[in-house]
């Protein structure tokens, strides 16, 4: 059987080596994974207690409308219940957007580098993709993106903080963009790392969904909330967009356990505040270390840093992996000669600093 011709140009998602595999290959006792921007502090104890004491009936299909979580979030964010859609992580929302609005011959505009699944799902639907390079500091070129839009453009993906650079789109730039973006173009604003953003610099995109009928914002419980293994996220927009997406959504696309965990997680904002505070402190310390050895990095408001390396990112990745640390080489993210490092716990990052210092001294012959 032959699939769509475009699939011959694409590759299945290939995850990195797993912890056990690396331990066996290099004879290591401990592995620290700093590659996927997961929360190193785990997840709320309230979630753990809730799931331990009240496991949903697993022989029964989940609530396809996600009623309880829908009610909690619409109250929290002061939106109508018909303005929200749930998915298996925010990634599924991206897939639903592409499936709903793209046809062969459609065009999609996005930054480069940015989250690669935007391009992946757009190409599957037969669309062309226009990639606008970020500026020298890793920020979206908002004017460049506006100029790239044409009559065939159906979707613009904006990622803030951007993955992998960590940079945010300013409120001023966002407002200018929305005011000048053609109404026929859906603006998909990805806020996967929103909980790590300083409130002053946060766009607060949700406050614009009633003003702009062509805007959807996406969030997830996979990052700061620490529920990556349960796969649940959501999108918020006007009812017309949500209804369109719901027509292509699977009837039971989020599990009972995921729904229950998300309800409990959103209630424990103390955990999110601690995560934000710890991440900010440890990231600042790691930035100071990078400054001390002269390695540049992008201005990130997420739980990761994209670091410029004096050699190939693949070389640094291999060195760190052999020494028990898994990070993400920029070559796999469209950013050569960089590495993306999730900000781990303080002791983990100090150990990483020692390894990077040794590597730096070796290559620089210090």
C-alpha cells in the first residue's frame, strides 16, 4: 500500500535514546534527562494523592466532552464553554488545526527555528510552508511573517516562548501583528511554556480571542504542570473555530485519568509558583556560568536555554551523553552549532556545569 506522496519526504518522530539504553551502552549508574523540557520537580502532590485514592473506572470510556475540566477552566479563564477544545497535549490541537483548515495548495507561515510539528502536520495536509528566519537574537521577525502572508495562506503559527530559542513575542509586536494580519488567516498562538513567562512580558493572548475571530491560543499540562505522561492540553478561541475543530476531533481523545489529573493540577497553583521560582533561580545561575566561559545563549523565558556551542551541537551532545546527561542537539532543531538544555534541579545543573567546563577547557586548550 502506498501512502500520500508527501510522506516519502517525511520521517516518523524519532525519540532519543532511552535512559536504560544509555546506561547499558556507556556503563553509567545515573542518567539526567534534560532534553524534553519536562518539569524536573515532577508534578503536584495533590495530583499524586488524588490518583492514588480515586482511580477512574478504566473499563468505561472517558467523558468525550471533558465536562468537569471544561467547567473548571472556563470559570478560571472567564470564557464560555463553547470556546475551548481539549487534545492529547497541545500537539493534537496543532494537528486538528492543520486537518481542519488546510487543503493541497494552502500555505502556512511560521518562524524558523520553531516547533517542528507545525511544519510536519502542514505538509501532511498538502500545504506549502513558508519559514521566516528568527532574528539574530532568536526572536520572531513579525514584519517578515506579515510580508510572507499571501492569498493562499491559511494559518500562521506563532510560538511564545518559542521552542527552541525560548524568546517571547512582545505585546506591542503581537498587537501590531493581529491588527495587520488578514482576517482569512488563522493565527495559532502556542503558549506551551506560558507558566514560565514573567507576567509583565506575557502577551496574555487569551484576552484577545473575543476581539479577533481568527485567533486561537494553545496551552498544555505537559510542561510546568508535569503531566507529560498523561498527554492533555487545550485550545481557546471563538465558538466558530472550536466547532470546526471539534468536527475532526476523535470522540474520546483525552483519557479519564488525564482529565482528573488536570483538574487537580490546575487547582494547585502553589506548585506552579514554586516551579516558576526554582526555574528562574537555577536558570540565572546557569546563565552566569555560561557567561564565565564565554558561551552565548538566547534570552529564554521558558524552562530551557538554547546555547551556542563552539563546535557542533552533536559533538557536545555525544560528550554529555557519555557522561550521563541527555540534552538536545540544535542540529535536530534547525539550529546548528547549538544545544538545547532543559533547566534541571540545582544539583544537576552544577554537575552539568562541571562537565561543560571540562569540555570547554579541552577544546580551547585552556
